[in-house]
C-alpha cells in the first residue's frame, strides 16, 4: 500500500498501550455501558466508564405523576429484582402518608422481596459463572427463577416489570396457586442451590479465576458508598434490613454473611450465603402468614381509601367508592407536605427514595439513590493493574444493571 | 448513644448561629448552613470523634425557582454507621452563581453524585476533578431538571392539562394549554374545538 492510504493518528507509532472500547453493546457487559480501557498487553492501565445510554429521566417524569403511577418507573430500575423497588416505593409513600400496614401485609411483602432477592443473586452468581466459562449453572438455575416469576405472575399478573403491590398493601390476596408454587419452591430450591454451589464454590478453576481479582478494602468500599453484598464482601456488616428495619423485618431471625477481602470470590460467596438466609426468611414469613386465621387471613391491604383503589363492584354502586376511584385513577389526590427518605435493601444494596412533596398532586422532587450508580464509579480502582478477562468478571460480580445505573 | 439533640448541640457549639433551620421531618435531623461553609460542616461531621458521619448515602439538588437568591439546594444525606443515625444537610445557592465546594476530597462517592447533580441542575462543584455530564449527552446546553423545563411537549394543544391535575398546580414553568393555543394559532388555523385544520 502506498503511503497515502495509511493515515495513522499522530503519536500512534510511539504509543505502547492499546485503547479498547468495551461496550456500549458488548455481550460481556450484560447491559448498555461503555468502558474505554487503556491496555498494556492484557493489563489494564486505566478505565473510563461512560454511562447514560438508557437514561430515561425517571426523576423528571416522576415530577408529573401521581404516586401510584411512579411504581411502574421503579420497575425499570433494577429489573432483576423489581418487586423490591416497588415495595421500596410503596414504603416511601406510606411513610409520607403515615400509613400503618397490617402484619400480614408486611409478611407477604417480605416473602415477595426475598424471592426477588434470590432471583437477583441467582442471576448475578450464575452470570459470574458464565463469564468464567461455566454455562451449565446458569441454564440450570434459570428454571427456578422461572418458578419465582410464576409466583409473581399469580400475585400480580406480570413477570419482569412487576408493578407489584399498591400503596397500603397488595392489589389482591395471594391465591392458593401462589402458595402452592411457593411451597414447591421452598421444598425443591435448597437442593438445586446446593447443587449450584457444588459446581462453583470449591471448583479449583472458578476459585483461581475469582480469588484476588477486583478486590477492595472495607475502608475504600465505605468511602465509595458501597452497600449491599458488595460492601459486605469487604467485611462491613451493614444491611438496611437490620439497621433500619422496614416491613417488619425485625420479626425475623437471619444472619448477615460477610466476607473479608472484597474480591470477586467473596462477593460470589456473600450472595450465595444470602440466598440461604433469604430462603430461611421466606420459610419464617410463610409460617407466620399461615398463623393468621379467620378474617385476619383475608387481610391484604391497609385502610387508605384515598390511595388504595376500591373494589370494582363498589365503584358501580357506591358514590364514595366512585369518587375515590376517579380521584386515584386521574391522580387528583393532594399529597401531604413533607420530606422523606426511605431506604430498602435492594438486590445490590441500599436503594433509597428521597421524596419532597409541596402539597401538590405529584412529588415536587423525587430522587432515587441507586446502588449500582454509586458503586460503578469504583470500577477503575477495582480493575486497574488487572487482566482484561478479570475486569469482565469484576463487572458481572458487582452485578451492574444498566437500568439502575441510568434511571 | 448519639441522638438528634446531641448532634444539634455539637453543631451549634461549633458553628453557632451559622447552622440553622433545624427540623426533624420523619425523625431525620435536617439543617442548613451557608454555602461557603459546606466543606467545613462536612469535615466537622466526618472528623468529630462523637459524630462520625463517615458514610455519604446520597447527594442531590432541588430547585426552588420562587426562592430568590437561594434557588438551588444541594442536599447531602449522611450516615453514621456505628451509631446508625442519619442526617440531612442542605446548602442553598443562587442560580446565577451556583458555586459549591466539592466533597470529593472527603468522599470518593461524591464524584459521580456531583457529576449527576451538575448534569441535571448545573451546580458548579468547585474543585471537582472531572466535572462533566454523566447521564445526558455532552452536547446538551441546558440543565433539564430545573423547573423551567416542562416535561410535556409545549406545542401540544389536544389536551387541557389543568383538567387532569397536571398543569398549574405547582405554580410555575408551564403555561396553560389555552395560552399555548393562542401562540400557536397565530401560525395555524384551528376549528372551534381547538384542533388544527390540516
């Protein structure tokens, strides 16, 4: 080729490092996000993250929506565990409105939230396996995520973007099929999880791939605002469910698993142990739910007529119900003035809702504290000096969900 | 055990009347300080052996367009993990010169949170290592979360928002559908119901 065809950028001959664009649409990023990596051979010299590819302006949208319509926005943040987001939003509204939910509602919510946590951790851990080259575990556990989704389906009719529950409780009582499926899950899942664990936990190849990579110290993790399993893997036992209990989590007995090194292997282990704890919480909650007898066993929402849709047959026959129905559907209810912060333990950590109401019909300001967004900024520090293939695993073991990053 | 009263006392001992507007909405101690003191207050809260607010939960901004001279509020949520107590700390700044010192020296997590706040509210975090847009496109030349930017398409005339509780309740930003219609009808012809004649 003649000289005029080769136009290299200035300085590129002298340059000893390679620039690599990982993403925005790369199969290994599991979402739309970009990493501009500077590589020396296969070692990462620096990483620059670009995010915002699926930014949907939820906070702006929320400023024009009545409370009930914001639930669907929260679905689309961490879509691997959207019920937790939904419940977090309902709890925020209930805190603002001063609604006290009945115990049975709390326990049902705990069941749903812990199921969501299991499905979230299940995906994360099996994807770490996929990135290490072990596809089997991922395909095997999908079947049980499917079962969890079937339970959601029985409760709310949806699977991924669930919009589950309402302000004050649930839209309908759990039916028998939901409980049957839950029982099936509780009886079959421990065996499957054990088998899944056997595939990875003491697997020499997996251990050597994950141990010592993507590590962070407890001090740095705290400074970076890490929460959830990623912080606990570094050895800090902070869990919103224990520190500021919501939805009657104080009634349950469970442990908070912690790691020591904060590396990929510890993150994997912490999530694995958390699934066992979630299972035990679900068992306890299910037992508590069964203890309700008679009329108490039919309770599935609190009495908040201004925010909770009345039964449809009442809307046709009773004036009051018709008015409330209209006001809720058209978003004409005035929200009390106030400023509230409510956090829940999401799949990835502390999911916070900061809501300011000025007495209008929509929030004046709503801010989501998204754990993914907060800890993804540590990615450069986690991967610097490591191998490219480890950086991929670090990304999946952090459980980065593009929907939660961008909101 | 650390309580809101102790925190309040410690703060007033240190900063006297410069920390003000103490409130406790839903149990969380909330207060404000002059904007130039934000780092001093954060540093004090961080370093004090009793207070130990060493975890930054959240950093965001709020726009109050009717509050002249203090239109933008930067809100910090801090958490003392050992005593498990949270506080909310606000500084207000004028929209004409929204300069706030960065907290990145104290909290690494403030880096992206401040970039996000800058991206949506245009708050200039003085001393930030990399203050550029994070979620929006780089070419954007306005700050979209400010209240003067209405969410809905302002050229839309088929929907009277006030009927649906979506217009006018906040008292700023959007003009009513009727105002818009007048502006648009200068350029277009409409029938009596307001629909454009094509």
